[in-house]
C-alpha cells in the first residue's frame, strides 16, 4: 500500500510541475531533465516541488517555500531545481543563486578501479551536493567496469560526462611498433607490447599516421555514445628522441596527431587538454581555433600561492600569462584543471586554500568559464573542508569564507609517515608507511592501493633490490608496470589483486 501511495504522489507531482523543457547542454548532449526532476522530488521527501524551467541563464535558480512546505523553484535548468532542493535540505527557505562559473566539476584521476561501487556512488552524490555539473572520465582505466553505475548516478544529477582519451592508449595502439617513439639509441621506449600511459608514437615517421587515423576511426565507431571527448596525450614528457623528432618541440610532436583526431572526430564535441610543456599557444590554430573547449592543466604550479602571486618571473606567473593567451586564442569554453588532491601527495593536503580562493576571484574576472578539481573518493577525508568551501566559492567567488583546514588531527601520524618516506624512501620507512595502512581498520579511507604501489616504485635502490626478490609472475608484473592504472587493467579483480600483492610483498619484507 505504501508503495502504491508513493507512486501516486510521485505521478501527481510530475503532472503538477507542468511541461518539462527538453534541454541541450552546450556540447550537444541531450540531458533528460525528467530524470533530474524525478530525483530532486525523491530527495524532497514529503514536500511538493513546483518547478519552472526557463532554459535561460544556465544553472541559475531562485526558490521559496510556501507555508504548506511546497518548494517553488524557477531555474534555468533542471539541475537548478535539484540545487534548490539541496538548499532546502540544508535548512534554507528561500534563495537566489547564480554560479560564478558555468562549468564546475571533478576529474577523479585516473582509475575508477581503486574504488568500490559504494565509493563511486558517494563521490557522485557529493558532486550533486557541491552543485557540480561535469565529471572527467578516463575511459581506459576502470570506467567500463562501472559504466552503468556512473552513467546512471550522473544522469540523476545532470552531471555531464567528458571522455578523457589518452590518444596513445586509445588510438596509438593501432600503430605498428616500428613507428613508436624511440630513445636516443633508437630503441622503442615503450617497455611492453602495447602503449601504456607514458608511451607515444613517433611524430616523424609519417607511415604511422594512416594506422593512427584508422585507430581514431575505429575507437569512435566503437564508442558512438562518447559525445564529448577530450584529446589528451601520453602522460609525462617522454617524447620521441629519433633524429627528426629531436628537432621538434613538444607541440610539433603532438599536433600531427591532434589534427588527425580533430578531423576524424568532427561529429563530436572536441576538447583539448593543454598540459605539460605545451602551455604556449601553438602558431597553427587551423583546428585549435575552432575547438569548442579547452582544459588548461595547472599541475606544475606552486599550490601555496595564487597564480597571480607576483609580478616576478615565477612559474605561476608564466602559467597565468599563457592562460590569458589561450583565453584570447579560443572562443569556446576555457576551463582550469586544478590538481587539488594530487595523487603523488599520497592524500596529504599540500596547498593553500586562500590561494585557490584568490584564483577563483581572478579567473572570474579573466573570463575563465569553469573549474575542474582533481578529486577522488579514496583518501578524500582531509580534503572535504576545503572542497566544501571551493564548491561554494564557484557560485559566490567574491564572498569571504571561514576554513578549518586541519579538521582531522588524528591523521597527523599518517602525514608524518608520508613525510618520512618521502624524505628517505628506504626500506624502514616504506614498511612503516604501508604497515600503518594495512593495519588501519578502514584502510579505504586512504588511497592505500595507490600509495602501496607508488611507494614501492619510489623506494631507494636497496629497498628495490629486496622487493625484486620474487619469482611470482604477478608480483613481477606489479613491480615492472609504470602506473598503477595500467597494472589494474591487466589483472582480474583489480582492487583485490592489487591489495593482495601489496600485502604479500609487505609480509616478506
Ligand atoms: Zn620520432
């Protein structure tokens, strides 16, 4: 009976709300607004939601609550209705909000495989409450495993999926090995029989371009549902060192591939990641100038000071000046990618919130359209106070905020173990750090799989020789793969397998 009543109430609410406007977000992807509205009403238990969606002003919304509890919302999008419901759940009775940034989101670099389904649901739920509308999906790393879950949970909150395509992994694997990037001695740099995150194709052996193009065609036909795609090159800076490529700058090694991608993917919304050694706007804007979107990655910045910290020639200033050049060069949406949780920091917060807030105020003035923060669920706890503030500041960038940065004093011991390991990555510190994590009652509160894997990569020679004393083929594969994500793609049950290997190695050390 209760179920029937719920359904009846739900149906009457849908009818009461009037027509639902079909909505198209700027990348051409249709958002099913009825799914978002149904979810908003599901959250507003016991309250009627009267929604008017104008289709104007992006996610702007205004609302008030009648004496009978009915929430009246006028919003640009269905997301705005959901945001009003979140405000009511927070105890507000009326409000009017306009975002400072039209794009607000996260990039959970890089693998979903280290998350459980519950963690993914929790992360996407946080995104809704932070009033975010975009998630960056690293397609080759754990996404397929959780695809249905991610698509479903994001649809409820109107979160747009942007597919981050490592061009080497997605397309470059169609290129024969003879045309892959080489070192100075002419030896292929890729250590395995396929290209992984750090590996590249040679930009001078033009015989590889045809297969690369076929690789793009084949990938896109296999993934016709990826409507918004971002072109990202191999991670890091291991460019090809063949005699011809050695004379080329980073952009010259990337543009031939980007141009092929751009031409083949003309039916999709295309985005470019501006990253590592390629901050200067290239001279050839024949395609880049037509891009719908650019994401500018600030990974190399000093995170303790604002990007405009000084008039001197700091790296921050260099990045900021290049950013303004990009703003002039592209007419489409320009977003910042801020490496907030920075995997390599092992979950220890290493940034200044004031600097981030100052950046938001400056970016808004400079016409930057959005912010994407590196955020994942594993090890998120100490970052939550800051994320709560930044999510508000993306709506009201000029407000003042109170920040309690050290909300988890019990984590000081963990921080100390990380600092000890980083200053001396020897066997003793490696063992101390990983033993703490393995013995922790809820080790998933830490990014322990990443930390276990990466600390073993980074330990000193003496510790490494001890680690390598194994005949177990899985352990060998674990120790010989450059990135955790690539390892996790090679094994069954990646979370369990990775955890088991870390435990096994620690037991024999
Ligand atoms: Zn080359």
